[in-house]
C-alpha cells in the first residue's frame, strides 16, 4: 500500500514564510512544539514550472522487517525523537479508530512496518521551512496509509511546530491554545489561497506576549481586507523584532548576512522612491529574504534586484517560478537606490504566490518508493 503526498510551501516557507517573533523564543516547557503565542503564516504556491514542494511516499507491508526512512535519497535514523513522535501518534490514532470501528473490521495494518521516502527541492536549514513542509507531508501521508481521518495539526506539530500550518493552504494561524497538554495548540485557516490573488512572493536565495496578540489581530484584519500597506509594515516590523531579540540574547544569535542587510536597504529605498509601501521583506531563522509585493509591482522590484545583485553565468535561470514580465529600471529609481551593485550576491529568485494545502499524487510515476518498498533509483 503506497501513498504519495506533495506539500507546496515552506516553507511555512515556510513552506510558511510570515513568522512572528515569539515563534522560536517562547516555547512551553516540556512540550512537543507548543507555543506561548499565536503565529500567522502564508503557504507559498507551486510557482510553476519551478515547484516549491516536499514530496513524500509511504508504504506499509507485512514483508517489511523494520521501519525505515529516506530523505533526499539518503537513509536516515528512524529512531529520531521527532520522527518517532509522529509515527507513534499516528499508530495510536489508528489503533483507537480500529477499537471503535462499527461493523466488520478492515484488515489490520498496525503490525506492519512502514517505509517512508521524502524529497524537497528548496534549500534546507536556510529559514525556508523545509522541516515544516517535511513533517506536514509525513503526518498526512502516514495518516493515509494507516487510515487515520482525524485532524492532523497536533500530529504534525510533534515533528515541527510550524508543520501544523502547512496542512492548510492560504493564510494559516497557529493558535496558542490554553490547555496544559497543548491539545488545542492547532492550526486554522484564516483565508484560502484564492482570497488575495494579486499577492506575490519572491524568495531571494543567498550564497513577547503583550505585543503578539495585538499584532495577530491586526495582521488578520490586513489579510481579510487585503490591506497591503498594513500587511507589509507589520511583516517588516515583526521580522525586525525577531532578529533584534535574537541579537539581544547572550551569546547573540545572528541570522542575517551582509546581503540580507543590503536587501533590507533596497526595500526601504524602493518604497521611499514610490512614496508608499510597495514591497515588504521578512527573514526567518536564516539569511534568505522572502519578499511580499503585489502583482503590479513585482516586475519593477525584480528589475531593482537584478540591478543591485547582477546575476552571473546563470542569467537565464536567475528568475524561476511564475512568469514575470521584463522591465527596465528607470534612471530616477536607479539614482534613488544609490547602491553599488554586488554581482552574484543573490544566487537566484523564486517567484511564487500563496498556494493550496496538501495535494495527493495519484500517478505511480511520481511515487518515491518502488514495488519493493525501497527508494527508486535516481533518474
């Protein structure tokens, strides 16, 4: 029995790319991915033809002698605590469902071992939520093969807190919850991916309790009303606060590189030239920038990035994902930016938009495991 699942986004970015500062700094003690404050994120879309995705295939069989897992073609330790937390919870839910089954019992799969293969095609450990997408894929796929039909937010959160949001498309809130056991710290969709069709995301790939609730309410309002200026300003303010808090620790934690700071200056000068907030940046736990803008501004900002960070030999593949109309940089904007070019500072740009939640891949060709339950040879 095999099932393949494709999760667009990050990430959360990350797939989930819009993070609140308390995310990494205020975990509940002793809890698997619990949160002191609510978190809001946007799930990025596929960005055809360059898809931001994690693809996971799981198979169970009485012929398997042990649980095994492969990540990007490399076998990993199946005993990892976060992986085991997800697997054990899925099996517990499957056992519970079987015990309450009304009618003839289906064939039991609880005694079968599982093989899992997972691949993602965007940078890992770079602040783009590869772990969130990966554990969302894992939870969803395991649920399919074990016949679990309950809400999976709490399961995915055991692997990676941010993963609970990647189970939904569009704009997603990770709710803080109030129960001591964290069972109500789950995700809910604020708005679907179709809610703000003009919103665009550019990913630039390189070489406090009293504040957060108010910002959550204001950010939710901005999304619901498609208020880009408010959305953009809150996004940048929160990114700045997160990284300021990191620097205020001892020893300090610094995620931003000199290229990150040049992008921050580029965004502010671009906005100042237009007399309006046209573009917003956000950085998670990594130096890569995530840029939010609207469709009618994207081409001009891409031109500004090309001018400031001229591509090297990869000029034809510097911009990936959604089609962006060619645009020249006006002389007055070039003068307003007043930044010396840094060739090769940005490796490439991924153009995408807010996307959907889990997608089932029915085509066996896309499955990562072969009929023998082992990873298919690399093409």
